[in-house]
C-alpha cells in the first residue's frame, strides 16, 4: 500500500515484514514496551517472537510502515485464533506502534486497515486488541477509530 495523500507530512508505504526487518522491528517493540507496563523489552525474546510470526504467514502477519527511505516507522501484528462465539477465525491485533514523530499522520490507521484486511481475507469475522489502561492516548485513539470497549478483562499466567 502506498499513501498518496499529499496533506500528510510523511509519505509512507506499508508491506509485510521480512526476516531482514527484525532488527528494526525490535527497536519499534522497545519503544512500545517502554509505554506498556505489562511488557519489558527483551531483544532475544522479541527476535524469537518476530521470527515465529514472520515464518507463519498462514496464521499471522506483521505489517510495517516505511518512510520514503525504506526505514521502518511503525508496525502492527495480527494473529488468527478460532472464536467459538463467532464460529470463525478471529484476529488478535498486537504490537501497534508508530514512532512518535510520525503520529497523527494516518499511518496507524493505514496499518490497522491493512492488518484487518489481511484478517478478513483469512476468514476472520472479528478482531480484538488489548490496550494498556494507563495509556490514555491509545484508549482515545482506538475509540476514535470505532473499536468498542468490552466487558472482558485480560488475565495472564506464565507457563
């Protein structure tokens, strides 16, 4: 996808991440995990997770926004799970981050739209994401885009 809106300060392209993108994606995740209190940057784990996602195109995708020089300036990932409520695949959207100086230019929306289009093409009928409850800008952003708040609360346990 190429953005052709000349009103934007930055022109950008969106494509699917490749293995050679992993170092740049690790940097983007470090920026994201510095915002989210539940996660801490860990290069080895991020490299492993990114590699697994990139090498599983049937069930997961990482979309990358790049500036005109090809530098990664944002990313989002989506993975399919089976929803018994929907009787169809559902997409978990994660790892949404745009470098701060590029925010507010439509890049995040374009990334999300691309990831959701991928999920829909794979048969997903719903998408969901988690938002750090203390990240008020993100809460407002997703509300602005039409994402609905649910009555569910995320829980975790390490295995």
